[in-house]
């Protein structure tokens, strides 16, 4: 059975108190919406429709950045969840498989749970994802009757007996496309909120003799984000899960609670991650690497056996080959560092290629930016860059070449050559001693 996803994300998210639409607030470096899309992607959906309203342009852009086949349906007025789903009818008019409705502000639904829902669809017309709530609060209540889901009642509309039910609605619903839109057509807005409730389709389905059931999941999985505090709680849950996953994959985390992962971080087995390391999006670290304390990595690749940090910053496009060493207070951006090269201290390497086994001295800077354009620096294999060398790009240093400490290199250095580009040293015999005497005498006179 082919599947389509409808992800609701038109709501304003008033309680976020933000100019940004709620579903674009980030967890693990990715908008919540992308987490929902990722969960759904496990079902290999034929179509994905994002219902957007507030900040629709930005929501559409983020969705398409993740999946350029995603379609955006506009809901200009937020009249309720059923009305939101109805906006996806047109983009799905040629689709006749199963539809799963997800919320863009509910980022932790597991692919396994969605698979259980599609399995339950084989025996029931409508499947709802429910959970036992520790504190059912304002969630919709799932009312069961004779082993079937009979209806969902929203908190605002529920009587005391219904409010006592602890089995709650997560919001995720699955049904055949045709069935879903037929049922939605019949939904009205005569209720406490004056909204078109998606949840009403269950009662309507049952009245028409269709079947409905509940697939249950853990409450943590259906956690929705409504406020900044909720966002922080979701981030904490995400990080806890990411740390456990890394550990299960054979990664040593010296102080797990201080390491922060992104939604797409990949770390190989037997890598060691010391305390206070932060991974931005797009990082892959191979097996047996060491990421030392207080390092920040983003959009980069670290090969087997490399050692990064402490206090290193790897920015997008940093490519570290095997056994590379990048030390303290070193920043690397858009640069390929070949096998065994060392960039150990206080250095900026940007828009560059560094050859195998090259040694980059402390305080080296690739001066890659002229204020308008970026330029490339190439350093050959086995080259030795003296401390405090300024490499004014575009510039090439050949294999086994050397630069003298403190040099400002503006022209290419051929392979095997030594380039020294600094003022000549001039020693003045006894001069310092005489100067000191003069100065001390002046101080003694009190002036
Ligand atoms: C909804 C459910 C409730 C469930 C709860 C779980 C309904 C009527 N109620 O309530 O049973 O327990 O979720 O969290 O469905 N949205 C739109 N357009 C709209 C309205 C909402 O796109 O017109 C989107 C929101 O952006 C959000 C999602 O739908 O992503 C849920 O809307 P929300 O207002 O949070 O519903 P709840 O009142 O929480
Ligand atoms: Mg909600």
C-alpha cells in the first residue's frame, strides 16, 4: 500500500512568543518540522504535503530543503485540524493509498510506531495513535467501546466521566485517502472551540459503520512543543536519546551529559568524545577518532584516527583525513587536510588544501579573504610552515617546501624551497644594556 504524509504546521504557536513559525524552531539543529518529516520518511511516502499558514514561505523553504518533492498546501485561516487536513485534498487528488497525518510540532514519533499504524490499517478503516497520559491535561480523550475506538472527545467538550479517561489522542491518524477526505467533508464546527476538529472523524466513521482502532505508544514519543520551556525539554530528551544511541554504537563519551549532538551526527565505533563537545549539523566522525574537550564541529568530516582539540573549531567543509591532528585554538573551514598532517596550535586554515604530513606551525593564518573575494591556499605534502606565517591567498607552497617563522608569503613557494619574507634582523652590540641603564637612571631621578 502506498503512503502519503500530511504534516500540519499552519498554527501560529502563540505561546512560543516568536516571529518564527513554531515548526521551524530547532531541536538537535534541525527544525521540528524536519524531525516529523524524517519520521514519516521511513514509510517511503509517495507524497508529502506540508500544511502551512503562519510563515508559510519560510516553512515551505525549510521543507523543500529537506525534501524537494514536498508540496506545500496553504491554510490561510486556521479553522482547526480538520480544516487543515482538508487543504491537502487538492495536492493528493490523484493519490489513492493511505494517508498519515502528523503534526509538525511533534518531533519524536518513531518510524516503528508509524509502521505499526500502517499494519493496523490492514484490519481497520481508521487508526489513531494514542498514549496513556500521566497527566491527561487538555489532550483529546480516546473513548473505546467494545474493542473499537468509538470517538474522540476534546477536553473542552468532555464531561467529567470522559475527562477521567487517561488514554489520549496524539494527533497522528491514518486512513485511506478517499475515506479520510470523505469523513472530513462531514466535520462541522459546532463545539466549544468553534473549530473543525480532525478528531470528529472517528465518531462520523463509526456512525457510518467503519471500523477504528488505537495503536499505543509511549507518552514521550508524542511530546509536543508549545513553549520555549517545552522546546528546551524536547531538546533535552533528544540529547539524552542521541547520547545513548552513540554509546550503544560503541562511542565513549567521557561526560555524556555535556556532549551535544545534531539530528544527523554520525560517529564511528571506538571514537572518544571528551567533555563539552558540540556537534552542529552535518558532521561525520569515523571510527577511532578522538574529539577532545571543548571542541565545536559543524558540516565536517573527520577520518579514522584523527585527533581534534581540545578547543578546536571545525567549520563547514573541513575534511580531515586519517591520523590528522588539529590542536587547540585552531579553526578550519572549507579545507582538505591530508593524511597525517598536523595543525596543532592557534591557527586558521580556510579555503585551503594541506598535503599529507605537512606541519603547520603555531599561529599560521591563511589570509583567504580580500574583503570581497575568497581565495585558495595550497600547501604541499611534507611542507613545513613556520610559526606565525601569513599565507596571503591565492598562494601555493610546494611539496617539502618551508616558510620561515613570521613570514608574510604573497608569492608561490616552489617545491623544496625555503621562503623567508620578513625584516632582516639587525643586532646592535651592547645597545640594550645601555638603554636599560639610561631608563633606570631616569626612574631613580623620579621623573
Ligand atoms: C490536538 C487534538 C487533540 C490532541 C492534541 C495532541 C484536535 C481537534 N485536537 O489538539 O485531540 O490530544 O492535538 O497534541 O485535533 N494546526 C493547523 N491548522 C489549524 C489548527 C492546527 O495546521 O487550523 C496544526 C498546528 O500547527 C499543530 C497541529 O495542527 O501542528 C495541532 O494543533 P493544536 O492547535 O496544537 O491542537 P491541540 O489543541 O493541541
Ligand atoms: Mg497542541
